[in-house]
C-alpha cells in the first residue's frame, strides 16, 4: 500500500536523523514532531468532524502540567507519566466537550476558547500545582522502569517522540477509516441528517473531542520533559490559534498534512525570526495565501488529490464551518 | 392497534398554533398522505413525530411506545426513517456511501472505532439493494452533491429504505421535480409500495401523486384535521374543495 510504504520511508529517514543532524537541529526537529502530534490531534476535530476548536491549547497545557507534576513530585518514570498525563487530558476533555457540544458552529468554537482561557486563568492563580506565572521548572526525564535511562538523552528522547507520533498517526488513521470515522464524516457533512438517521451525534462529538484531547495531551506531556518546564503560555489562546494555522496550512482532514504544517511552521518561524522581529506578520501573510489560493494545504498540493475539485471542496467546507 | 397513534398533538410557536390537536391512526401496511395548503402544519407534524420539534401538548405512540419527548436519534432507532422536504444528503460522499451510512445506523456495531470490514460489508449490501430498488445503481459511484435533483430526491428515499424502516415518512418526495421526473419518481415509488410491506406517511402537494400512491388521506388546514378517509371520500369532501383543491388556488 502507498501509505504504509511512504510512512516506512519517512520513519527510516527520521530514525537516521540523530546520526546526521547537529544538536541544535535535533532540538528543533524534536519540537517539530511534538507540535506535529499536537496539530494532528486537532485535525480529528477540525478536518474530520468540522468541530472548529479555538482552544486546543487546553489539551496541550493539561498534558504538560499533568506530566510535569507527575515527574516533579511522584518520581514516576517518564514512560508511565507521559501516557498517564495524556489520559488525564482526555478524561478532562469529556467534561469540556459535554458543555461545548451543547452549542454548535461558532458558539461551539467560542466555548472551546472560553474553556482554554479558563484553564489559563486557573494556571495563573493555582501556584501550588502550576507554579503560577513562574511555571514548573526543572522537570526531569525520570528513568525506569527496570532502570531504563535511554530516554533521558537527546537522541533517546527523540526516538520516544518519534514512536509516539507514528503510533498516534496509525491509531488515528484506523479510527478515521472505521465505522466510527464514517459517522464523523457524516457529522462533518450534514449533522442534522446524521442525527435523523439514528446516530447520537453529540456522543460521537464528545468522543472525538476526548480522543483529540488525549493525543493533544500526549504532545503536551512530551513537551514538558523535553523543554524541562511548563508555563501558562502553553494554555494561551495564541497557541490555540497557531496550531489551527498549522492544521490549515498543512492540509485539514489528512492527518499527515497537519504534521507537515507544524514542521513548516517551525521551519519558517525560525528562519523568519532570524531576519525580523515581526516574523508573525509574515507568517500571517503566508497563512492568508494558503486560505485563499491553496485551502487544501501543503499536503493537498503535494499529493494533488483532485486539484480544482479538492480546492473547491475544502474551501466550501471551511466557509460552511464559519457560517 | 394501529402502528402509529397520534393523540391531540399540538405545537404552538409563540402565539401561532402550527399543529392544533391533531389525532390520527396509521395502520401497519397503510400508505397515508397528509395534504393541505402551505402553512397547514404538515412539515411541523413530521418534525413532531421525529422529535426534531418538541410537542406543546399531546402524544405520539409507535407500536405501543410513547415517542413524545424522545430525541430524534432514539425515535429513529425504533424503526422510523424519514426524508426531508429540502434534500438532506452527504454531498461529498458517493451515493453508495450515503446509502451505506444510512444502513450502518441500524448495525449493532455502528460505532466500532477500528476495522469495519464486517460493518461496512453488511451495511454496504443493504445500501446497494436500496439503490437498486430506486434505480440508482448506475450513479452509485458519483458524489451525491453532483447528482441531478431528481436522483438526489430518490437517493434520500433509498437511504431511508436502506434502514429497512417499519415506518417511512416521506416529506414531499417530488418537490422541485419536472413533470417527467415526477412521473418517473411516482412509478418508482408505486412499485416500491405495491407489496404493502411498509407503512408510509406521505406529505405531498401534487394531488395526482397523492391519489396514485395513498390508501388513506388526512387533510390539514391551519394546523387542524378537517377531513380524513379514503381518497374518493376525501376528493368528494366539500370542505376540502373549499380549503384546498379550489378555494385557495
């Protein structure tokens, strides 16, 4: 199959990276993969279910703070803390989604934003757990179980991130092609009809938000020991906007596109910021260019799926999602 | 006992009474048409039965179960399928995928988050049978959004059929069709309903269509039932003549 061959090739190239790249580039690449995982998780909502979230940073922040606290205060091994933090994010998301799905369309998006800002405000005040404005610092990559220390090193941690990304991609791919995924597609195209056919659409939406938050939380949980810190910026609305841009620039509804979009965002923001302080303005122009001229995103352009038709389709989808 | 029993069903929108103490019985195997001028409350009646709109008063019972107060999806799961007055499809999916997703809603493992060859296989077969019965096999591979309006109307019926409903609600199946398309669609529907295996409630404007398909007719006017009976009796009913066939034209 085309997909598995492509994925195997990409995995091989990425697996060789630590041997070829200098340490600074490795740091950037690791962060790009973490952001890629984060953007991919949002794609389940935005691209596959047309649930436009303006507050996906909440997933990342929840995962990062949960993982940070586990590693700082319990001495739990990295390998256990990371999935546990992801699970925590997913469970919290059930409550968040229960409230947000009371509304739909723009109101849904506003509620997601409100929740993210609520978590942001809580993180700012609850210094015992979040360290308030200082954040959590010195988050260790605790060894174990059985004295496994390989993930503490730069290359080892990179491989952990790579494995998480590939595993998550495969999981999500199976999900979107399953009967469950087909119902999400129905909700994306015509929710009222899906409901009328006998699907409890709200339950499906809550489930997909929880799954998206679990994987977004996994990304955040990896980020905390990667950077060694977690602060309130991880919950800020600006970050929610950036990850949405990564999804759209990369190509919504493709899973792989948002990963590429995240890498593109990292690359361009690093290049631009070495030229100018107002790099964000330039990236804004790039974003506008994509929305207007290539709404199918980078991956859509690369794979050339039904050029003109795909363009119309995706543009239509986003216009509809905004209305 | 009738399959569908509607008792004193009422819906008020502000000061307007859209459906006014409507009572009706639909026997199993019956094709009943609900007719009436624009604004008579026909579509609101459908929305009340399917739970899209909540009743202000009164009750709907289906095979002994009270539907009033239930959600649209749970009402649907009792074996009630509907089509919409304004075509409601999944435009980017092919006709086959549309029918398959409709059939999947009746599968025990419709939510399965992995694999799916069994679910898709079962649902796909049911969907294909429904497409064939409506003569849509030749367009099964095309995106629903690109089908002709006539085929889109039929596809909605096919989706409802793929669910193998015990009660089928058709909301103006020939709405927006040309004269030839209407004739074709009515032939297809008549063949479909000929074996009396299905109970059908039909909202329709076109009187030719109604008299061709329906065994029983209920006439609504300003939200209330003003006549109810076999087609010939209703046709003769003077009140109907005044309210619908001639009076308001």
